[in-house]
C-alpha cells in the first residue's frame, strides 16, 4: 500500500514574537505552521522572537505538524543566526524570503549543511522552500525551484511582488503571470506551489473565490494569516462525493481492462486514457488524506 | 556571564511573561509574580534557576511577572533578557536548549 498523500493545503503564518499564538496554534491543525521571524517581527524583537521560536519548535505538540520558519534574508544581520537557531531546533522546512536567484538557494543550502554537520543533525534532513517576491524571482522561478534537492516548494508573496511590478492588489489579474510562472516551475521541479495570502479575513466569499481559482490553476495550497481560513480552505480542496465515485469507477475500469489485457479503456461510452486514470488515483488519494467536501 | 545593565524582555499578554533583570554583586534574587503561583510557582522558579545556571548567571535581580507562560516561553524570555543585559553574550546553543 502506498504512503498517504502529503497534503500542503494550508500554511498558517504566525508572528514569531507572539507567545500566545506560538503556544496554541497547533490546535487549529493546519497542514503546515510557519513561524515568521521576518516581516511580522519588529527590529527590536528579532532576538526575542528567534529564541521563542527556537524553544517552541521543540514542543512535542509540533512534532505532529510540518513546521516551517521564515528566516530573515541572509543579507541582513539576523538571517544567519535565525538559521542557526531553527536548524538546531529541528525545523522541518526553512522558508527563504525574497528569493531572486538560484544562488540565493545555493547560499542557504551551504549554510544549512554546515549547521547540520555542526549540531549532529542528519545532513539533508532540513528541507527548504523559497518565497518569490519580485519580478526577478518570477523570471528565475524555474532555476530557483530546481536549485536544490532539499526544495519542497515555492511560494508567491503577493504584496512585495505587486510593489515591484509598480501595481497593486486587485482582482487577481495583476498576479496572473506570476502565478502561472511559479506554478509551472514547481510542477517541472516536482515540488509544491503555494499561493499568496488573502488578507481580508472577514471576506469569506472573496477568499473562497480566490481559492477556487488557485485550485483550478493547480496550486497545492495557500499561505494563510488567520486560523479561520483553514477549514474553509481544506473543505474547498477536498473532493466531492461525486468526484470520488467517478474516480473509483475510472480506476476499476482501468484495472478490469488491464486484467483482460485491453489497451483501451471505456467507461460509460467514453474513452479513458492514462492521464485520466492518473488523475482519478490522485482524487482518491486526496479524499483518503482529507476526507470529502461537506 | 555577568549581568551589567538593566534589561527587559517579554510582554504582559496572556501566555507570556515580563522579565526584568538588574545587576547584583554576589547574590541571585528571584522575585516571581504569577497568576498560577499556587500550582506552578515552584516549577517556574526551577525553570528560571536552571536557565540561569546554564547561562552561567549566578548573581542578579530577576523579576518575573508571569501570565501563564509555558516553560519554553519562560526560558526564551529569560534568555533574551540576559542576552540584552550582559556585555559579551557567549552562550552556545547547547546552553540555550
């Protein structure tokens, strides 16, 4: 039996300096929890947040959820110390902000490997992801996505990107090219793709409209800034009962055809080819991992 | 390490604590206020003493106003206050664990 599908639908942002949020966020059960040491932490609290996240990562309750830490850029006075702290504390994934080139990932990987060796952590066990926040990052998305075997995903960060593009957030058309570029890079590299945050936490309809769009485009999930958005997102990503029923019929037809040595599969008079069977298996795997849409 | 100046870390929000430290010549004085002092006062003080010992701090005034923080938060805030209150921060990561 194959391993359950690894879901990364929701990546919940938490300010690294907020003790209450860090102590309790696991109860919301996002797929990934991202402790932020960068933009959500003021300059005067960088030292405090780093130590808070260092200790929080070791709490047993966080061993059951994928932990991600957004460190400060390695070009700042904080980045390298952030990295020392979180790799030693056992973080699952380091998220590099403002990634413009593959060399940014190479520099990060070299430091991670040095720290792993220093502290006795298995080399290669710290995974990486990159946030794309500029035109340069979007143009170089493919090189960034394929820069390291440690990469598990790339994320588009909308606000910095639209500023760099000299525009502002609107109906989503301003992100169209960047979303497609990041997504294609991720798919080519066989890693996950994460969409931007939706900042109006009181606009559920707007949030779900954006989720429907990015799901159809092919994103794995979305960065979130409020726990209220988790259930909405997970439900929107869950297959419907009808979709799962159809997927099961497709897989059954494929297995029947294979047992009879037939090359062509037919279901309800429609020809079913290999990509459709593969998609059906993915729908079933998603349903097994997430449950059905309610 | 030696505390050479007054320093502050943390907040008074729920699940956090405020730590104030100040230099003392040769004694360690810990003043602890907590909403859960009856149940957890001894445990919080033990965490404070252990954290300071690992940092090599054996003298100073340590004032803690706890708002129901987890042990890991107590350690983090205390280490931050010490980091801000010493001249040369020499603790390695194993001393912080």
